[in-house]
C-alpha cells in the first residue's frame, strides 16, 4: 500500500480511534514505519517472500509476527 493510500485509507480514516490510544508522535511514527517497511519489502527478498505469503484473509498480528527479527517493532 503506497504511503498516500495508507494515510488516507487507514490513518486519516481511523485517526479518531488511534488518538484514543496513541499520541500524535506515535501516529507519525506509524507513518514512518510504514514507509520503512515498504523500503525493506523492496530491498530484502527474505522479507518480501515472508510478507507475500499472506493475503487479505491474514490477520494483522499473524503477518506482523512473521516479521520478528526482520523488521523493528512499531512501539
């Protein structure tokens, strides 16, 4: 998902809910980490292969857990 789409379809759409749990710095950090994840996906074949095993049916935590050791945790 391109950063602009991530911002408009995820962050902006759910900003009110996110703000209940995260401060503005954490929301900005999520945007930054998303951009970093995209770069890692392009430049690290092992990470790309791990992520590409999943589809829209995969739960977020399941896919995120597969990245342990490959990418920094968000918080």
